């Protein structure tokens, strides 16, 4: 059990962030079979030739923190995180690699050289596998953060943590995470960082090694349907709204932004934007700004129209 004590300094600071490199680590673990789950089977592809990185990520209990440094916020980029990785002091790299429960004999003995090699391999995986999928992944993560933030605002931290993961709960002034490790840590003035992750599913993890900010990694909502194709809209709805608008309405079973919808359906962003604006004007969609992006979601009227059309088709 890991106990994270909410001290007076850190109790009021709970924030969310998105970590591109956490998805890289999880993706490699999925590909090498360490963290394989049926939810990700449709995505599986050939892993690039990154033997040293794969060796580190084959560990069962600890895989380093410096390879996925806690991000600054929802807008953190892979490029920014890679710069942080390459700037990690050699003594920190040596400390963390020494904790990895895997055969690292293929890694260079010099910590700085090992760090740079692993950073290069992280970048290779990011460029080849994750970057093309990132708009889709990022919007799912952003939608999760939007949902959790609403729960936090309406029900407080206890309510938000209760729905985060079965192994996470609030007990008094402590966040308890049911894991094999046994630690008791005080959350400092930086607060608790919550990081949703696609490839974490269905597990939960905690960043506890100094000097990194204490962070809780948890599976994002909607992962089970991430790699599946959107259901075709009912034919009666297509006849009324048109193919593209009906498709967008059917797709928005979870919030998404214009860029994600355009990439998913191979449409121009301007075209998608125009259709979303029309659907929102008709009361079928609502929108919410999250940072630099606007997320669209179906309204109750949109749900009713889609359900009614499906019932009519049946």
C-alpha cells in the first residue's frame, strides 16, 4: 500500500496533466507483451528496433521515472519531455536504472551515454508509432481530464478519487493506492499530479522517486472503444442530416475536438468545423473550451435523436 499524505502545503493542489512519453512507455510495454490488454489488441503493430528501451520496459515492478518525466500540464509536448529526459543528471539516471528489475546488460555503463541512447529510442517510437495517433489519444485524455475536473469541482477530491480506479481511495487526509510497494510520502507544495494514460489500462501507478513531483497514473476513460471504428449512423438520420453530420453526431459518444474528428474521418478540419457549428446551433451538440481546444459532445437532444433513429431502423 502506498500512502500519499495531503499535508497543509499540498492539500489544495490537485492538478491534471497529459504525458506523451508515458504513452510511449506504455505502448512499448504493450508491444513487448508486458502490459498487453484486450483493449489494445486492435492497435498492436510492429515495434521499432529499440532493444535497450525494450529491456528497461520489460521490468515488472519499476521502469524509471526519468524516461517519462512528470509533465507541466495538459499542453506538454513530447518534444519538451524529450528535452527534459536528455537533461536528466547522470547521477539520477544511475540511481533509477539501478532500481530497474530487468537485465540491462546491453545498456552502456556510462549513465549519460545510456540516457542519450534511451532518449533517442523514445523519440524513434514516438515518431513512428505515437505521433500519427496523437490527436486521437490526446483528445481522449483531454476528455477524461474535463470529466474528472467537473467531478472534483462538484463533489470534491474524495468523490473524484472514488471514481478514478478501484485501487485508489481517500482515507482522512491520505490518498491510499493499493499496490505491492509499501511507502508513506507527504505531498509537498507542488501538490498531487494526476496523469490519465491510454496504455496504463487497466493498471494504476505512482511516481514516488525524488526529485520528481508525486504523481498518480491512472487509466483514462473510454479506452475500450478507442481503437474501434465509429458505428455507422442510422439511415433515417443520414437522410435528414446528411451523411457527414449524422456520422459526426454518432461519433461523439465521448467529447472530441475538431482536429481529432477530422483525422478520424479523413475530412478537412474546416468542413468538420462547419458541420459541428450547425449541429450545435440545432441544439444537438454542446461545446466546452479546454485550454486551446474546444471539445464537442452530444446533448440530451442529440442522444434522443440518435436513439430514436436507431429504434426506428430496428
